[in-house]
C-alpha cells in the first residue's frame, strides 16, 4: 500500500514559515522549503486541524493570529461543531475545528489530527487515479469527499471538490500558478490530474 511520508510547503521565507508552524504546533506535520514560484488566488488545498473541544480551537486560532495569520472565517458554532479558518503568512489555509460544541476540560493548544485537503475538479476521477497509484480508500461519499488510509503518516490525505473547498475556506475558487505544496510518498514521483506534485520519499 502506498504511504504518504511528508507534506512540504513551498514558501518565500522558510525561516518565517518555520517560526509560524512551530508556534502553531504544526512543525511535526509539515516541512517547508524555499520557492518563489508564481501563485495567485486559491491554491487548491487546505490543512485541516482537528481539536478536541471549542476551547482548544480558540487556543489554536489565537496562536495562529499571534504568529501573523489572518482570519478568513472567525471561529463560530455550526450544526457540525465549532471552527474557523485562518491564512498563514505564507498563504497556506488552515481550517481549525472540532465536532464538539462544549468544552469538557481546560483549553489547550493541542492538535489531535491533521488532514491535507486537496481541492480537485472531479473527486471520483481523482479517487481512481490515487487508487491506481496504490492508495487505499478509508472513507468515501461519492463525488463529495474521499479520505485515504495513510496509517504510517501523521497527516491524513483527503479529496474535496475544489469549489466546495474554496467556499468552505471563505475564498473565491479562482487561482492559478503553483499550488506551492509537494507531497512525498513511496509511489512518487508523479503529478495528479489537478497538478498536485508528488516526489519520491522512501517509506
């Protein structure tokens, strides 16, 4: 089974990006490297940070804002839980949320799970592409959402319709140029149908 070994964000200022992700507690999950590749608008992906309770969401949002992030959607309650969306100084979008609506203990800046959400033109076609590359499907909801089984990785990989992901993050769907992200795995190198680049990284 294909494994996902790394998520590398391509940024203009690696030192500043490292400081930001360290402050947010994301440094075990993502790497950064220098790139000035042109990128405009929505880059087609987001990092989903899952927390245990609303207080933890607020603590993580506050840490992100203190480290230089900007708010795309303020943290609020919804029918599915509680969460908000911020944009890192390098442009990466972070969704921070919990399915719980009430705190059950003291708030902490703690991340329970991280998922890389790829916005794709055709979820079913991209699913077939990735299954053909050796990734196993863990969850699937037709053309709306696919989550892959990546047990050896700290980061879960999932597919969303690009338009839905943009709307979910509070941004227009339009964007072009580099995605500014490279995924490492033992099935690389390849580029998926939506231009997301994978590089070869031994498991």
